C-alpha cells in the first residue's frame, strides 16, 4: 500500500492506541485476511477462537468494528456464528450498521440475463465455479488456473459490450461482474458517517485488490491501511505475513493495556 505521509506499522499503531488512547474504527476483510483462502467459497471455515476474538475486539472498540467482504452478509454470519456485527457484503452492495437489524441493500440484483451469459462464456472450462450473489456474479478459477487469461478476455469484452452499468472486478483467483455505484470504499464512507464509527481514526486491513478502495478511503480520512501477503501483495510489501499474523495482532489490540505487550505482527 502506498501512502505519501509517514504512518505507523501495526505495532506502532497499537502503541499509539495504548499510549495516547487513540480511538480507532476497524474494518476487516474476511477471506485472506481473517482466515486463509479456501479452495472454494463454501469450504471456508473460521479458525478456533476467531468468533470470540471479534466479539471481544468489538467490545473493546465500542462497537466500531465492521467486516467488509465480498461475501453476502448472510454467508458471513453463517461462518462467524454466533458472532454477529456490523458488516458490508458483496463489496458494499449491502450494509448492516446495527447487528440486531437486517442488512440494507445498496444495489439491486443483476438482470437474470447476465448470469445466463456468464455461464455461456464459462462453458469452455468445466472447472470454473460460478457464484451468483444477486448483486454480483463471481467466477472462481482457483481450480482452473490455465483458464485465467481467456476468462479475463471474455469477461472484459462482455462488460465492454454492455455499454455501461456493469464492471469487472478482479480478486484472488476470481473475476466478478458487478453493477455500478458501490464499492468497499463507499461502504467504509457510510460507516464513518454514522455512530459508533464517526469521529474515530479508520483502519482497514485487507489482502486483495478489491480492498484498495477501502484502504484509500481510510487514508483520505486520516487513517491507515494495512495489507496482508498472499495473492495481491508480496511478502516484502505487506504489513502482515498472513491471516495468522493478523489474528495475533487483533488479539493484542483487544487486550486491556495491562495485558498487552504492544508487539505487532
């Protein structure tokens, strides 16, 4: 992540909070950040202790914690049960401020014809996995790496021929067709305009190109973005070596000052 102004690393930010009482608003990607990327979306399983850690950290931050993910919020809740917190799903197409309420849709579902066409374009490789999220359609090529270039070309041409209204988003071993008007960055901005996030210093942790809009939204508001090594960020570029390091840092952030040693990832 590039930032013109000097910024603390994860350990420095933890020290800042403990020493100066800095009030943080924390935003976390899910796949590749909180847990390792699984072979398929349905195979992702939260590691032991993650749900309790998120509940503890949310309490420590006064509720100013949100998971910002490409998954639908209902799917996120299923994998993090019994934890339920503020969240943005499908790259900002849905958002939930209050864990006690239902998520609000920020974008309509794509026309059914889009799914039909995506399935037609993907017929050349049966190992491609098509995931219909309503407001977006993801085509996963983790099991078919050799199909990447052709798939990208086919989807790019399709979006261009649609003459507006659709865009192509690239993630880790996935391409996603979405409508216009929403992003993780837009979702973060909406959170920061509402309590308990407003007035705090925003921090985003992500591992992928899809997280860049949220990272930049944090920087624009005087906050910070931290990156996780994996698909998009190289190990020598990233702030965290992987999800294990992220979870260890979050545990320190959640700990009371008397117990925290201020050591970051």
